[in-house]
């Protein structure tokens, strides 16, 4: 039971990390273009 839950948890954690990194990159790009 725990291993099934843990796999799903880790997968969504990776998705969240990649999305956050992409958002940070977009923010940095916008700030660099605007200033």
C-alpha cells in the first residue's frame, strides 16, 4: 500500500518541481526583457 502511494507521490513531486522551475524561468525571462 505505502509503496503504491509513495510512487504516485514522488511522480507528482517531480511534476511540481519541473513546473515550478519552468515558471521561474519564464519569470526571469520576462523580468530580463522588461528591464
